[in-house]
C-alpha cells in the first residue's frame, strides 16, 4: 500500500457506506409502500 492508497481507503469506505445506507433506506421505504399498496 502506498501512502496515498492508505489515505484513500477510509474515504472510499465512507462513500460506499453512505451509498449503501441510502440504498437500504430506499429498499425499506419501497417495501413499506408495497405493503400498504397491497392491503
């Protein structure tokens, strides 16, 4: 690992984590909408 590489890892991890959280939030809200639409 270069010095730049080790600096970039936490940044990339943070971006991925943020996108994952957004995606999971979207999926959860879609499931809620799906359930209420079916009932």
